[in-house]
C-alpha cells in the first residue's frame, strides 16, 4: 500500500488508499489513516465545544447536549440506530464531554463504514429541533444519576471538584465539575439545548477522524454523507483567563476518602504545549514511578502509602495535581509537610539525569503503545488537529525527550510553590 500524507486542503483531492487531511467545502475537517492489521474502522467525530462553552448559569449543558444527541436525530432515531448497531456488529458506540470538546465514536467492521458515517452525519446536522421536554427530562435524570455516581459518591472525584472549585473563581470555565451543578441541570431547557446545537454543532466546528481498514470508497462516502450539511463559520473560542495564586488555600474535604487520610493538591500550570507543559509530564512520571518514595525515604518511612501526580494539559491553562493517601491513623497535615519536603528537594535538583531519562523513555513508550489501539489513535489525531500540531505524535515525543533535570527543578521552584496551590485535606475515617 502506498501511503502519502496530504496537506490540509480547502478543496479535497483524495486518492483511495492514501492517508489524508483535508476539509470539505462546508468546513468539516477530515483525517484518514489506513491500518490494515484488523478489518475494523474507528470513527471519531469531535465537536469543538465542551464545558468551557456552557452559558452562564447552565453548567453541564454541553454534557446534556451530548446525551440528547445520543437519543437520536431526524433520520436515525435511537431505536433505528441501535438496530443498525446490532445488525452491523458496530461496537464501542459512546461519547464523552471534556472541557473543550465533545466526541462521539464507533469501532465497527470495515464493511459498516458507510452506515456509521450516515449515523454520525445525521447526528452532526439533524439533532436540533428533534426533541422536546420529555426527552430532556429523561436525559436530565440520567445526567443527575451520573453526577451522583461520579461527583457525589466517589470521594476522590469529590476532592478534585473541591480543588477546582477553590482554585478557579465562580464564573471561570474550569470552576466546578464538567458535569455541572444540580441546580443548573434542573434549570436547563430544550431551548438551551437547541441554542447550543445551533451555535456549536455543525461541520465548521467539527473534525471527523477515521483510522483502520478503510474501504476505497471512504472519501466518497464522507462527501456524500457530510458534504450536503450547511456551512457555518466556526464561532470564536470562549476566553479562559489564566489564574495565579499568591497564597496557599487549604480546604477541608467534605467527607473522608476512606480509613486513611488523603490530600489533593492543585496548581495552575503551563497551558497545553506551552513552555513547561512537557516538563510537567516528565516530572509527574518521575515522581509517580518511584521518585517520590525514594526522596521521601531520605527522612524515614514515608507518610504516604499511595502517591499520584498528573499534569492535566489544557489550552489556555493546565492544572498539575498531586494526590497522596496516607496510612490509617495518620494526619493529612503530615502528608502535606512530606510533599513539601519532596518538592523542595526536587527544586534543588534531586531528580538527576538517570531518573529524568527513565521518565522520558516511559512516557514515549506509553505514547507509542496507546497508538496501537485504533480508537485511541483516532482520539490522539483529533486532539492534535485541534491544537494545530503535526499529526502522528512526533512533536510530543520530541518535547518530552528534550526535558532536562534543570528544567524539572525550575518547574518545581516556579510552579509547584506551596503559596501557588489549593490543597484539599481529608481526615481518615479510622
């Protein structure tokens, strides 16, 4: 098979069997990647609208819209879609809403590609005006139940929501939970849903990615199913103002995580692909895979029984999380003190080249491993396109591999300062 990556074109000229990246005349961005290892195709439709685009006093609306779209569209109601999924053996039909995007995805046999494209085209163009208050009432019950399970009954999720609520002020798009508040969900109307669909859900604000054993007819099917949808300019992105803290804020957790104490810390950190974003990834990996325990042991048995660090990379501004769970009978205040001692040592250069090199290599290896899954690769391609990056992951790997111990120490000194964070402290139940 001859593979040639086409430049992003305004008027597509796509040869069957080629990888491609182009736009339809109505603005829909299309990415095609061939992979013949299995007779499957991953289809991913990314709409560039998420919780940051929720109107004021309507938090969670983007997620509600995701569920409404799952209830069916003008030509493919839910019953018909589910019947087709069964007949075509299409699986992994699901959707997810994040801060900046809502994504719908299928993995299906290659011979089902045209039918899946038809379903997704109808979802992109023909949901608005198809549902009324009864559908919204059913969706609201589902979303509120999800909120109870994910945001209220999961103690670790509650810590994160408390941290984000404290770190970002009311009205900031990162404040609270993506799933929204119960009051805002109750206040949402079908008019709110249709207005959101009209503003955000259209070809000019979407990316379609297909990865797998693509039939030769795929470009023609995409043009046939999506090309007739009306063009609409992509709306301007919502402003997400950066946040900085000058004093530490400690918050008492609303409930215990378990028998042992726990602490979740959150810092505003460099934006996706900004200076320091790759460094944060490497630091988190180095600490989580043994670096924290080794540095904590220098002063005796560690207070922490479990340690986790994550850079949640987002446009405009990211969040660096540290979560520690102690031992039964322990004190969350001592956990905070231990984290501070470890980070102070990191800021002094305690993570030397061997530890940083191992972290770089692990991240690069995991990045390559993830791409072995068709749907994960489709998600990566969609995210790269949204960020304006070269497709394929080479830029990310190069940035990780360039991180030095000096940059790791500088990140700890300049970003992971105690006065720059919010810390949520949970006492143990024991």
